[in-house]
C-alpha cells in the first residue's frame, strides 16, 4: 500500500520551490488535506487551478448546473463541446490533468440538497457564487464539525471573500535585526485568532462610535455587497437593473439597512450601488484571476498554518485596483 502520509522523492522534486518557501511539514499538511469547492465558474476555476498545482491531497467539486454558452468566457475548464453537460463532471477531467497526484472528485448534485453529514470528511469548504441562505446554513454546519469555511463571489469588476476559521493557530515569521551586526535572524511567533460566523458578521450594528473621518475611509463596497445580500434574501435572486421595480427595491433596502446600522446614505450613492448591481451576472477573467489567486493563497496559508489568514471579510474593487480587509464582528468596531 502506498504511503499517503509522507512526501516521496518525486513529489519533493516537483514541489521543491514551495517546500523551500514554507517547509516540508507545511507541504505535508496540504498533501493530506481534503477540500470541497462549490460552484464551477470563473472564480472557482482559478481557485481549483492554484490549489491543485500547489499539491493539495484531494479536491471535490460540486455543481448541479450545465455548461452554457455564457460560461465559455471566463471559464477555462469547459469548451464549446461541453455545452449542455454538467459543469463539475466536465471540469474534473481537465483539473486532473493539471496534477495527476491530486485526487479530484466531481459531484453533479445541488449542494443545497446535501445533508449535514456530507460535509464531515472535508477539512475546508469553499462556496462560490452562493446565495446568503446557503452560506448561512453551510457555515453553521462547518462550525459544528470544526471545518474551515470560505465564501466568495465576483460581480464584474468587484468581488468579496468571507472567511470563518472558528479558531485558527498559525505561525508568523519575522526578520529581527541582530545588534551590532549587519544581519537578521528569523523569529517565529505562534498566534491564535478567533473568527465569527457569516451570520454573526452580518449582524454587526456597532458603527455609532466610529468617527466620520474613519467611516469615509471604509470602501462603500463593504456595505453595497451586504445590500445585495439583503436583496437576495428578500427576493430569492439578484437584482435586474433594467427592471425599475428592482432598482427601487434595491435603493429602498439601502436606505433601511444603512439607517439600521447608523450609516449615512451618502456613503453608498445610488450610482455606485446600481453600478455594482449591473455587474452581478458578469464574469471578468482578470478579476476572477486576482480574487481566485488571493483566496487560493489564503487557503494554502491556512492548511500550512503559515501566515495570517483573512479575518474576516476581503472586498476587491477592480476599477480602483484596491483590496480591503475588514474585521467585521457583531458588537465590535470594524478594524
């Protein structure tokens, strides 16, 4: 029987650069990790590519949808010949070709129909392009089973990553100058961070003590994405901007939601919110590549226990070329 707990000489040669970067022990942790990726679109394609090339142990991709002509833009695991076929099944074959050492499994069922026990075997669950209710449910399941949880999505030029690791211990390495020598030594600091659930993060209401100057430095994308989630929760879908009733509903939700959390409506203008909503169905390859790269690297950091992960919400504005990390937690200030 093959030894699945130790890296072979061939693997050591293949992953040599990574092992030099984060060490043999970290690479070994990744090698025995099992990851679930939900939703096969441009963003998840980038995530899968980066994780498989890095040498994770196994990856399961789940999607009940079939390939359409619109999928041929930002998704590089499907071709025109795959139109009408299940996304997960046709993508799995091409993902395997990236790294035959990684076990790739395809599931063509709807993740919303899965029982709680389905998530038990995985070390980490990553949802892409999911609705808020699905994120609420699966995040809570992951917390019960002590599984790492990520959720992410792109909206054209914009995107977000949410991370809930519940409790995560990791190592931070720092260069420290040696007195009277033109040299540095590497010190290792063990840290332990606590995370909150997706639902708890969205329940944050303590914005009143934050100064107006600090509020203006917070990207309006932070609130605008949450307003989109509110729309999805009430309407069961994303807004259609050429539908006037959807625009009116979106702006009404903006007004009521920001009033509830004591934020001035002017911080999320009509123009900005409508622009974001107009991109909700768009996939742009460069944005998928950037956000997918950030997310995959964060997952690798978590699995290897090297470096501080996102805690807990990352938003990306591709038009400005900026990404922001906000620690959003119920009853506490945003950091």
